[in-house]
C-alpha cells in the first residue's frame, strides 16, 4: 500500500530533458509538481540533490530476469519486481517465446490470477513472441514449435483478458486474417521474425499491425532496391519501432538513423532473458539453453539469444547516439505508454500514478518508485 505523503525536492533538468523541480506523492499518485508541490509540502521529505525525475520505464519485451524464465515459469512474473526496479522498470510485459500449444494459455492464466505486491513493477499483460514466426528467421526460437496461424488457437487466446502484443510473421498462410482479428480485439500486432518483403509488410500494416519487434533483427534485410520489412516499417508513421540497444543487436550508426527517421516512434526494449542480473553461465530461454559469456547471450551455434543488459543501458546508449536524453527517456516512457494506451503511465503529471525514476547525470538509476512506494534505491 502507498506510504505517507512524500515531497521529492531539489530535482533538476538534464540537457534537453526537462524535469520538474519537485514532485509531491500522495496516495500512490502524483499530487502536485514544481512550485505547487513545494507549496503544499509533506511530512516526509526526500532531498534529490540535483537528480532528474522521469516517468517509470515501461518494458515491452522481457523474457525473464533474476533466474526466472517467464515461458517455463509464468507465475514468476509476479515475484521478480524488485529485480526489474533496479533497471528503472515500473511496468512490463512478460514475454512468452514460441512454445507448444497451451504454453501461452498457461501464461495468460498466470497473469489473470496474480496480484502485484506493493511497490513491485506491474505486469501489464503478456507479449506473445511467436509461435507464428518464419522458419527462415527463427532467431533463438525453437524452430520445431513454429507453426502457421491457427484461427481456433487465436480465439482461445482472445477469450479472456491478458494478451497485449502478438509478434508474428505476416507472410505466413492465414497471417493477414489473424492480424485483422487480433487488432480488432484491441491487441497490438507486431511484425517480427519475418522474411516478408516490403509489399507484404505494408499489407500487414494496412490490416492492423502497429509495432515492429526488434527492428532489423530476425528480419528480411533492407536493401536499396528491396527495402524488405525494415524499410516498410520505417516508412510507415503508424508503426512504433522496437529497438534493442545492448551493444550486440544493432550498430549505433543504424540506431542513429532510425532515431532521425522516426522521431517519437522508437520504443526501446531490453529483450532480456533469465540471466539478467546473474553471473555468466548456462541459462534458459523457453525450451533452449543459452550460454552467457562477457555480456553476450548466445545459443550453442552462436545465434544471439536475447540480452543480458537492462533497459536503462539502452537509455544511456540512445542518449549517447542521439545526444538527446529526452528522446532516450521518451523511448521507454511516453512512446510505449502511447502504444499500449496506458493513460496513467508514461508522464509526470498531477493525478497520474506515482511511477517515477530518479536519474543521475550519467542517466543511471538512483531510485525507482512504483505507485508511490520506493522499489529500489542505489546504495551510493
């Protein structure tokens, strides 16, 4: 439950990232900001000493964390909050990778039956990454469980709340009908793990697809005569573009081009696996073993298998690439909130949920607050 009213004061802006000078938190919500917050006051004062307050980070693609893999252990989505808060995450989509029938349904049941502990980052629903992916672009997904879209299975997924994003390959037989059906149900359809050309990708967008899962990775390539899926996704302003900036998945030059071509449409994700926050070794991603060495997560054949970098690392990388802390923070706050239709998250404004992060001058997370409760404080 929310703590007593707290005034966070002594806040500062950072470069082009304009933050409030003070935030008043009461009843799990932002009661006031700036001079209004100072004027009202509170019995508990937190001196920020020049830190910058930003909205809590929203993570759209988290496969696991702290040794917990959501595909094989979906109930763990409700107990990993403290680990996620360390990276500034206040809300997330546990991501279920391609698996046999029944796996996603079990994860949706786990989401519906769970309750967040006070101060824990909140699972907002489930991201189904697969199983309707291209066998030509499986990435780290288990190719043996990939399959074409099944209308009956889709209807089973849609029968009750919980599903928020479905990643699929639009060139598969029956995919366009599934895209239209899923989008009509108010669920975001994302294009990913696809060998589609630009024409097929544009048709999928016209059918209702609105997101790109880790743009460029596990996709048909972009060429000057054959723009492929990346070219069509970049060109269409209706599409929000997911990027992984962990130093492995995307070259900084490409990330900078995307940021310039699609301002306000970039959504950073970590794509982190259960190894996030743990030492090197053998870890799990769904049904597969992943070897983590020196910050790289790979299958035995060398295929990239998600990430072991937190979402905050992506924020720092994008800020460095673009010279814009504002654009980097928006890519984990306002942009994903807009995509999900989350009107109480993604901004710092009186009346909204008190989900916020305090950042230092290097954009490192010093404190994370969820619903007015401090979920993480850096030790120094």
